[in-house]
């Protein structure tokens, strides 16, 4: 995560909240190091033609997004890749777990390329397979494992998805977490849910959408013996939340929400459900990245918004909607540093390597992990309602 401290400032090209001119953001990322890279990327992509399909996550910087055939959130992009069976190469401008999901859903002969292998996800890294297996053994020792249904957020590694698949669990997205939890609780009369790896999405969904109490949610800390929980706490809990979080969404604070409301009456607070419970309960609207985009697109001209999600997307929305007043929901400019490892130089290198016949940075999930992860994904896809949207 890359941060730059600054006062609360709007990001749009239109009028500021309370002023008459636009404000440039001091946290702007630097321009591409070589202006010729744009032309090189264009030429390489043109030469590859339909052999390549480029996916761009919403949190990518504009210099990369301009070359994406499709933009979206992680699961949407993985499904878009699966819908292009004629593309030999899927270049995924996102992070590692997203490329893994694309490899699971695409045909064996298709190659998924991640332009920089260092593009990971801090949240996904907070739940390692060995840690989760140790937790499962501890739940068995406490006598509750037979009641537990594991549910993992899409933002997790392939082996965590596979763990859920072979243990009767499922995957969820930020859009369908409510439906996925309802499904999980219906699997057993005394069901408990082990929710991985984002405690905030799990807590917000359980409490605000399913009506559970905060007391029914406990946090499993993988760095402590038995997760730092007693046997009684595990037996009484309905949600066992893994102690993980998004390094970007976890930065937003309830104090800033209060400050903005005091300074700008009528402003609407729009946040992602990966934000803390305190922030989400103070927000006007809460939803996935796609929900945030659609909300701003349909908002009336002149409306004022403070958005709690990754800054590249917030800036892109502000620039696309100059008739609305859009601010970033923090004093700190916050980019996802691992996502931004996929920059224009890495994209050019990946595309030109493909032109030269060299397939670089291929993401491959082994067959057993693929099969078990696909079980968990298929259970999600079978859910009613919003299961197909990220």
C-alpha cells in the first residue's frame, strides 16, 4: 500500500466541495518512465490480435487500463477470460490470486500471464494453507469442526479455495456474501461459518445483512494458540472470522466520515464492505466495486460523494463524472501498491515477449487444486440471485 498524507480534497474536474475550482491530487502516481512505452504496447497488442485478451482490474492505473479489453473486479474478469476460449493468452493486469482464478476457469491450452509475479494481495497472504489446516485441527479438538462450513472470499489463494472445496464449503464475492452465508448456515442444523480471509466482509455481512449479533462473531488469530479463543467461545460463536483485512479499505476511519458530514451537509458516504464495521455502519451505501461504479453512474448531477475504496478507481470515477462532487474518504491518499506493480513497463515486456514467442510469468494451478477449488466456485455459481456478479 502506497500512502501520501494530504488534507481532505475532492478529486473531480468539476467544482470542489465548497470551492470554485478543481484540485489536483498530490498523491498522483508518476507518469510512465518512457513515453514510447504507450506506442510499444499498442503495436505489440495489435500484432498479437485475437490471440491475446487483456484483463484490467478496476484498481489498476490508467496507463494500464487503456490497454484492457475488459475491466472489472476479480471474479468478473476471470469469467470474462473463460468466455474467450479462442484467446491463446490471457494477460491479467491484477494480482496473483486473480490470475489463479482465471487459470482455474479457462481451458488447459490457454496460458494466463501475470506481467509482474510480485503483484500479490496482502489480504490473501494473511491466510496461508498450513495456518488454515492448523485451525481446522484445532476446531476438531474443540469438538466443533463437524458444525463448521468454510467460506472463503474470492480474494484468497487457489489452495484456500481448494480447502473450502474439499471440506464442503464455497467461495463468495463481495456482492453475494449474504447469499453464500445463508447457504452455509443451511448446510447443517447447528452450522457455524469459518470465514476467510477478510474479517470485515464477514462481520459486516453477518451482522448488517443476516442480523447476527457482534457477540456471535469471534476472530481467529492464526498467530495465537487455538486462535486466541476458548472452547466456550468457539462453541457459542456462529461466525469464526479469520484475522485478515484489506490494507487499503482498512485505512478508512469513522472520524473522517463524521468530519465530512460536519463540513459538507448532504454529502453521501459510499464504501466497500471490506471497510471496518465502524465505517460501514456510518455509511449511506455499502457495496462491491461494481456497485460503487453503478451508484455513481446513476447519481444525479450536483450530488456530493465521499468514496471509500482504492484511489485509482475513485479518481477515475471523479474524472468520468465532472458534474458530481467526488472526494476520497480519507486524509491519506492510498493506492494498492501490489496492484500497481503491474505498470506499463511490465505490461509492455509481457506483450512483446508473447510477440517474440516467449510466454513469460505463466500462472498455473495444479490439477488437484484446480479440481477442489472449482468445487467451491461451482457451489457459489449454483447460488441464487447475485452469485454471478462480483
